[in-house]
C-alpha cells in the first residue's frame, strides 16, 4: 500500500517504482470477508481470535499462552485420531506425495478467457467461474434463425393455398397441379425436416460467429497447454 523506490547504490539516485495512487486504490478488487458469527470453528479469524486479541492489546505473554493452548488442543486431537485409527480427510486440500506439499483441490490453472469468463468467486471454500457459455448462445441464435425461416415458409405456404383456392374451380382442385410446391404440413418440422427444406445452411452471422468461436476455442486450447507446461 506504500510507495516503492529503486535506490541506485553507485550514484545514489532514487527512482519511483510503484505508487499506489487513489486511482490505483479504486481499481483494486473489493475484499469480501465472511461475517465472524457465520465462520466455522476452524476458520483462521475465529480459531486465532484470542491470540489476535492479545497481540492487539500488546500483551505478548497472553498471546504466547493462548497460542500454546490452541496448539496443544490440536496435538491432542491428532493423537486421539491416531489412536482410534481415524483418517483425517481435509475438506479443501489434498496431499501431493510427489512434492510433499498440500494442494488446493479446486485450483483453476486454465487461462482466463475474456470472451467467456465473467467473474471468478468462492463459495463454501470452492473456487468457481461464472461463464457466458458462447456455445449456448450460438445454438439459441441458430434456432432463432431456423424459426424465422420456418415462419416465412409457413406464410408462403398459406399464401399459395389461398391463391390455389381462389384461382381454380373447386371441382377441379383435386386434379389440377398447384403452382406452389410447398408441403402444406409444416407445423411439425424436425431438425431433419429443416435440412430437407434447405435450412441446414447457416445465415451469414451464424457462419461468421461459428468460425470465430472455433478460432477462439483453438487459441484457448493452445494457451491451456502452454499454461500446463509452465506449471509442470
């Protein structure tokens, strides 16, 4: 939160390296803290509350005593589990035998996708990402285009039937060919029916967005692979 300077020892010059101005402070992420009364017994603020209180009061002896009491309780609990053969299963962390380190179970190492990822948040200790789901939007847009074409097709069929009934005598209507070749039953069109009627071709916007989505997907996969290589 403070200014950081670079001091050049050879000539004694000082250069500003970091200055947390009021504008920078306004851009910082908002800090969210779980209310103390809603915290569980093992969350740090509640677990270490007596130690923290003693430190804030400047009572080093009391802080040391509270720390010893807390750690002794944890040692006794671990000893009781060991004697009873109860396995300790952490809720949010797993032990990596290769590095002998504890790792967060729900860590998300994939690159941030600004076109699909909206926000990242934590709920009940689990890291989650809110996404736009571009593929769903594309499907909805494609369905809308298809529905619009079907509606126009129905309207055209209705006009053809109206012309057919008005231009030709009723006693010849069964034997005379209609100038309109549109099937009359278009109420129950399936996906296959849409293809039969020539609706399988995407509109220009659908085609462009689908190609763009494929390019984004390829780029994200490449970034994910690079991220994984860097992490290893």
